[in-house]
C-alpha cells in the first residue's frame, strides 16, 4: 500500500472518548502539539456506540464527568447514554477539539523507529502520521464479542450485538432472544419487554442485581449546583468517598463485608419473583462483587427481575447447541423459535490491547509479547522496551466500584509529567525498566489475590486464559491516584539526547 504524505504532530492520540478528549485538553493547556485519530465520525467512544434501549451509566452523573468540567444540570442521578454523549460533544465543542480531530481514521499499525526515535502510525485508509509520543485512548470496551456459535450464519432473522444496535429492526410483536446477563442485558430486558411478544433470556451465569431508582435531579438542585460555590464539588466528593468506602474497600480489602449486599440482592429476587424455580435460576452461587454489581430498577413490576417474571418471558439456562434458520437449539434438545437475536455478550477485553499492531524497540511485536507473557504494563500506562507509548485505561487500571474518569484523569496527568521530564532533560524518549514493571505487577497481582474477584467463587471476563486478572486495579481509586502523583525517574530509562543538548 502506498501511504500519503505523513503528518507530524508531537503527540498522537487514538480515540475520542473520555480518555482521548481529556488528554487533548491537557495537551492544549501544556501547549503540546497533538492530533486525535478517530475511526468513526463523531466523538464519544463507548457512549457514541452503545445506543441500545435503556443504556445508562451505573456511576452517578456528577462523578462520571471531568473534574475540571462539571455539568450542573444533569437530568438524572445516573446518566442515560444520550446525555453522556451530549456532554462529551459539548466538551469537544467548548475546547475546540474538532479542529484537531481527524475523523474516519482507523489505526492499523504503529511502529517505533529506532533511528528517528518517533512513532510511525498508519491508518487503514492509507494515511501516515509521525509523532514523538503515542497515546492510546481507545479503552477496552469497543470491540464487540460474539461467541462462535454453531450454525449462526444459518439464522435468517435479525441479529446484532448490543453495542451495534440495529434501530431499523422493530421489536414490536417479535420473539426476541437476549443472549447474556451482564450490564447491558440488565438494562435491555426491562426496556424491551413491553414491546415484544416473547422474550427468551439465554443465561450462562446469573448476576447479582440490586434494587435501584434513577432519581430525577430537581431544577432547584441544578440551580444550586450552578450558583452556590463549592456545593457541587462537595456533592461529588461525597459520591466519590461513598463508593470508595462502601464498595471499593470491601471489594479490595474485606470481601466478607459484602454479605450485606448479598442479602439485599436475595431480597430483591424474592420480592420480584414468586416462582421458586425461576428464583433458583436467577440466584448466583458466587459472592456479590465477584462479577460487576448491577442495578436493575426498584419497582418490582418494572425492573429486570420483574420483566423476567412475566408470562411472556423465559430464562433458558441450558447451553446453546446451535442456531437454525429460525431459532436456537439448546443442549437439552429443545428448539426455541425466535425472530430476533440480541447478543449482550460483552467485549474483547483481555485481548483488546491487540486491536492495533504495535511494534516497539527492535521491531518487537507487543501483541506477541502479550501472547507469550500475558498482558502487563507499568502503572497501567507504559510498557518496558516500548518508548513513548502511553495506554490510558491500560492493563490493571479498570474498576469495579467507582468512576473510571477519575482514573483517566490521574493517568493523563502522569503522561504530561513524563513528556515534561523528557523535554526538560533534553532527551527524546523514555520507557519503564523491566525491573520496575515486574515489581509493580507482582504487587498488583498479589493484592488482587485477596480481593472479591479472586475469592468470590466466580469466573469472569476479568481473567485471561492463564487465570490472571489483567483488567482490574487491586485497590481503591484514592490509592491509585496517590501513586500516580509523582513520576519516579528511577523507574524509567530516558534516552536519545536531542541535538540542542549535544
């Protein structure tokens, strides 16, 4: 392929979700020249792509937003998808980021040039970019995962993943199969059940679903947040520490404390479902928190469990054997006739870091390293022997209890410190030492062994084929933020002294 004349920003950002936009704003403030490459035609990332019925965030609005760009008029305490997407669009407009975004640019390959000490990044449409720094803000929830079911291609009805919702398909009066019981399914099921003629939920493992009400934020409160100094900041801090103390601390330090939440979850099942057999199907056999704790509506008749208790609904726990032209056959030989299939089957997470072919020093394939050694990074952001590559929301920086935006902001500040350190010392690049990276990851994995994700008795998408958790951070957000406040130069190798210092 012939690539067009290369573009030369100092820093190149992949993706325009919370990570990419946040990094761009920080770079603008620090006067670091940058460009954003976005594969779609709008900003938003996850919140642009996921438009399924009922889509919303399970972290409060006033916490799931930038600390430096607070929105006082959120309509609900937990934000719906469209409102988060509008927020990100408004942020991009306010900071004039669109002029620095190159839309329709899906990155195919990034190679570190050992001679020029730069990244050479190529997109699928034939454009090349050359930059000193490469920042991935793509995240892990952007590559839909659909199991390779036997006969799937034979099915003649509509079928789509929850992150690629086909709004041209009218579900009214249809027999709909929802496959999966994660966060998306919990929201989709009650949102569509009134429309469909029949709903079949194919469940591999039940989820813990808590009673929940998504309160409207009164206009008087919105006004107060906008006009009373410090009020919204205080409210945000209360939300943050509430999540840290009542969810994060038990999950990471004392999983036994989650028994209270387990009792609440069991009560939620009992009050919503009368049928003992359906209760049995929907009651998990693992500890609360081992998989993500979900919120499913407060009113018994209008929540996830209530939707599944309706006569038109059926929970299928037998494994899917194969698809046919007009339905699904399960392992017990039963044929389930359906018109539409919705895959609420999550994303490629533990292997999402291979979405771009990345080659570091001496042409080392980072994906091949992950295949051989497992996915690991230093402080969740950088990789030994891979200069000037920063991965926001990278390995072991995911959360199960608090706002990822707080994690992202701390990582962005870390990236800025690293770039400044290189520039101030007249160097061209840096990467972490293997000693620092290995010591860091050994500590993270040791601490993960004491969390509910390891002791709770479940298997989840947090774990890779080696039985290792490369996804989640092992402690509270506060501890991560504190650890990221300082760039410890003894953990890094800086090199490539620039010509002005020679």
